[in-house]
C-alpha cells in the first residue's frame, strides 16, 4: 500500500461532501496539472490518502481510500486528463494543520511543505505514520 494526499477547497468539495458519497466514493476530477495527473496514475486500489482542506483551514481532516485506479476524467473534454475514485474512510480525531506539519522537523521534506501548490501528492510511510499520530490515530 502506498500513501497520498488529496487537496480540496472546502467550498468546492469538502470532507463532509466526501463522507456523504459513502462507499460509492467519487471521482477526484478536475486535476489539470501534469505532475498531479501522473501521481494519480501511480495509485492502486486500496492505497490510502489524506484528505486536506486547503484555503483558509489548511489542515489534514480525514483519510480516504483509492477505490478505482486511473481512468479518463469524465468531466474533461481533453483525453489527456485522468483521475482516480476515492471514498472516505474516517475523519482524523484532531485535524493536523499545515503550521503543525511545518513545525515538525520529521516532516520538513514532505511534498505538502516542499511543493505546496501540487493538488495530489505522494506521502512516504514515515510521513503517513507521523501525521496519523499527530491527528490522534495509530497508522
């Protein structure tokens, strides 16, 4: 299993929206960045990801699971754009803010810190475990 981070503006698609989709999940559509698209092409069913609220909240708020591998984005007219499907697994007991992540020396190399604008990012197993612990979960 590999780990990822999915960023979303809560006003466009929130953790509550993701939860409401239940086990059917939702396409992670609308990504129009080649690097982020290529990251999604690496994902496999069962991989886990952090659901990150960007904009004003700037915090990891939940855990999602990849339920469909890379496929054409149904909302894109251009066939170059792909997406994966994800479903909500669980909320974090305590959201982990970007400031908390930046303050943790063990997370200094995290893509969220180094490539802040990238909407879909890889997360190492060590980063996953650290953020889960900070959020009140056992990894």
